[in-house]
C-alpha cells in the first residue's frame, strides 16, 4: 500500500501542477478553461482515494489528514468561485481569493509526496524489538 499511496501522491502533484497551467491558459484563452475545471474534480477525488489507501494500508494518520486537507482546500476553491460568481461584477476581488487559497494545495501535495517517499519500505524495515 505504501507504493500505491506514493504513486497516487506523485499523480496528485502532477495534477496540481497541470491545474495551475490550465488556470493560466484559461485566463489567456477562455476555451482552455475546461481542463482546469475538470482537473479540479480530479484533485478533489484523488486525495479521497489516497486517504482510503492510507487507512487500509495502516499508513501514518498524518498522511490521511493531509490528504483530507487537500479535499477541504479543494472544496474551499469551489465555495470561493461560486460566491464570486453570485456577486456578479463585484466578485472579482472575492475571486482573487481563489488564486491565493489555491497556493496552499501544491504545498500540501508536496508535503504528502515528500512524507510518502520517506516512509520505510516494509520489506527492508527492521522488525520491532520486543
């Protein structure tokens, strides 16, 4: 399960980088916004799967918590976008929070990946004393 979780963490990191790329591309060319929107759902669902894999694999709770933090941050992104849209012309300043809060997601994704890669390999780990 450790390898599966680490692989999913790498996939999450790639998805987050692509999300920023498509956000910028969509700002320049509105027709390119759709991949940003779709990847948002992937970035919401993938950490849910990661939390399940971590729980089933007996991985540290901090990894489960960090994966669920990405889910929460992604949910916040949706709330900010919908609030900005509801405000109409005055929503631009609120929508700016979408970009600012979005900066937390790659930081957490990087923490997950770094911590997952640092997990000991059960095949080579020394047995517990006792």
